[in-house]
C-alpha cells in the first residue's frame, strides 16, 4: 500500500470530487489506478508531494488497460484477444479523461 503525503491526499480528494474512483488492476497493485467511466490511468507519488502518470491513460477492456491499434475493421482498443471498437464517442471519452486528469495533476503541482 502506498503512503500518501497530505499534498497527495489533497490531489486524491480533487480526483474524487471530479468523479474519479480507485480500481485494482493486476499487475499494477503498487500503482494508484484511477477510473472514470470506461477510462483508467496509473498514477505514482513523486518526491515534490504530487502525483504523476506512469503511462498514458487507457480505455478499459475487460477490466484491463488496453492499447489503441489499427485493425482490419478500423481502430480498436485491444487487450489480449479482446477488442472494443474505437468509436468517436470512446475516443472523445478517453481524451476528456486525459485532459481532466492532467489538469488536476498540473494544478496540484503548481501549488
């Protein structure tokens, strides 16, 4: 379990207020995985008391991080052999998630 500083707890509170929720995803047990809708990101504490992204936010497929790939049928979010079509709505949801998360993390870093 990751111990958070008071500043990191403030960032977590902002994330909760914005509708983000923690989620456990193996093998990321040591990261703070945050979900909103069907999107997820892995966060880690940094020495200045903030949080940073460990990897780009992703779309959830079968409860796991996916990657966006080009397929014969177009673009899809893929995890192992499962895929979900990367519809414009899903791509917008992921971009909105990324923007909102980044705004919260950056505003906390400026304080």
